[in-house]
C-alpha cells in the first residue's frame, strides 16, 4: 500500500469517525459539567438536611460513580461501540453481587434509613433488640451501643431499623417508677407525706412535671405506694438509687414498718 492509499484511508477514517469522536468529546465535556453541577446541588441539599458525614460521603460517591459509568456508556455508544452487551454484563454482575450480599445490603439500607430519619442519635440512651445502652456509633452496616455495664453492643442496622426502638433521651426528661410497700398498720396519709418529702428534698427531682405518690394496691401483706419522681434523663440512675436509699431511712425514722416475708414453722409431736 503506497503513501497515497494511506492518506486516502486516513481521510476516510477521519470523515467517518471524526464527527462521532467530536460528538463523544462534546458529550463527555457537557456530561461531566452536568454531573459536577448535580453533585454540588446534592451536597448542599444534604448539608441543609444535616445528613451524617459518613452517609453523605458514601451517597455522594455512589451517585457520582453511577453517573460517570452511565456517561461512559453513552460516550462509547456515540463512537459506535456496541454497549448492549456491556450493559447486560453490568446488570448481571449487579444481580450476582446483590444476591451474594443480600444480608449486607439489608443492613446498608437500614443504616441509610437510620441516618436519614434519625430515630436515634449518638449519645441517646435507647432500648432495642433486647439491649439497653448509649449510642456510641452509627455506621453504614451496624450501630454500636455502650451497655450499662460498659460493654459494647453491636446491632445490625437491618434488625434495628425494622424493630421497636425505645429512645429514653428524646424528650430530655424521664419518670422514675418506684414501688414501696408498708405495713397495714401504717397511716396512709403520713406515709404519703414522708415519701413526698423524700422526693421534694432531692435536688435532681424536678418540680415540673410534679412528682406523685399514690396508693398502688392493697397487696397480701403490704400497702404498696407508687412513687413517681421526674428528672433529667442523665440523672435517672442517681434519682433511682438515691430515692430508694432515702426512702428506707425516712420510713425507719418515722417508725413506719416495711414488711418482709415471714415463715411460720409448725411442728407436730408424734
């Protein structure tokens, strides 16, 4: 093949392929600009919604790469590359990965829902999946709690997002539910005054909502009083233990009996 034939062949190639190449370059430049603008808008929207930082980075990267892959497929199709098989391979690979990571994807989806709707936040005291603890970390696949005995609890996000969650920190205050029993010889009015005095004298018991002392039941061997002080969530256990201890001392000082089980031994003479 002489030089002229090479020139003619190159000219034909430029004529046939040149417009497609220029179109592909134009689509790549325009598409990249559109993707960049979209990512900027999405980032601002996530900042306004106060998305978790780790979730924000993950979602932005996922969307960015998905759009870029779509752009590459369009560019390849513009220059004449057959993209049907390529798209089929991507779809098959996505299906296979989805089936293999079914549990992980469920945890991922649960993590996304938790981070978007925020039923819990770091530092909240929650009860979920039979566990009680303070939320330490909310990750993409799991949530970590610090248990009341300082143990680490790891809960898969799929279970957490699909189950019941009791959040003790949301309202900022919490009621302490206590029950104390006194003997049937005790004066009900006096007992209520003693119990109420224990509550009102504690510096961590709130006056609003007001504490309450009521007769709960007439049990087999005691009159049981429901004692209901309110406190800030972080002082729950302080109030619980202090009121329990102070109540025992106050009832003893007032001469009010706290009944306890008695056993009667009956012996028969043969």
